[in-house]
């Protein structure tokens, strides 16, 4: 039923969605250990001169020296944990791609989210491959084309244990977001593996 990677056809981009990439049992075990072992923080950003806490917890792990610039933040990576290396090696094997960094986001409930953005920081290179793993609650991952208004929004429900890969020109032409909702939701952890040049 699950376990077949699906090519989600979008113009000007490449997206592969693999539902049930991790089994339910693995997903549960990994989510529980990530909650405990990751050094979660709630970063602040400055928008129009005012400080705001971002609406989620986050963490940055990776190879030494791979500094991440993200929404005006400069994050030094923490050292890989056992679970992160386990997840990384599984997705590297499946995708045939190596990753040296991982941004983790912990959406505590529906009030946490992430606004429209592109993962187009210059340290990711021209056409980055970004592998996104979800544990816990299903949240809609929405994409909208930056200039072609004829194209409909794309909405992919990222379920527990799923792996979504963005590649090709996706980061040039599409923005993505995890919308906030007033619905009562359980928590969700997302990991985006990246290759910082
Ligand atoms: O939580 C998600 O699925 C998206 C995360 C994301 O877009 C990011 O970390 O840049
Ligand atoms: Mn992103």
C-alpha cells in the first residue's frame, strides 16, 4: 500500500513523495527519542525592527563548520546524534545523495507553523536537493509558484514517517509553507536534510 515513491508533477520543479518511508514503529521510536535528545530552542527574528519568537522550536545539526543562514539567523551546527545519523544514512541510501546538515522543526500544535519561503540561501548551491522527513501529526505542505498565477497551489499532506524530496529548480520557482491552523493538533517534528557547500 505505502512505500512507493511518487513523482508529484509540477512545472519548473521536481518533487518526490514517499509515504510510509519509515514504518509506524520506527517513526514512533524516532519521534520520542528526538523529542528527548535534540537540543530544541525557540529562535527570535527581527521583523521591521521588532523581535518575534518564531512559532515553533528548532535546532540545527551538521558537520562542523557548516553554518546555516536562515531568516536572518546564523546557526552553528550541533554535533550529529545517534538517531540523526541513523535517519540520515537511511535517506542517503534511498536518494543516492549525501547530506551534511539538518534543520529540525518541532511544531508543538496547530498554532505553530512556517510561513511562505524558498530554501534558496546561496550556501545551498544552485539547485539544492532537500530531503524532508516527518514524524507525528500530518500537516499540509503547500507550494505556490512565484510568478505563474494560473497554476493552482499544491497541497501535500505530510504524514507520519513520510519522506518528501525537493530537487531541480523547485527552490527558484516555488515557495512553500506549513500553515497555522485553529484545529486541535498533535505535535509534529520535521527534519530537512541539506547539503551546505
Ligand atoms: O515542516 C516542514 O515540512 C517544512 C520545513 C521547511 O520548509 C524548512 O525547514 O525549510
Ligand atoms: Mn523550507
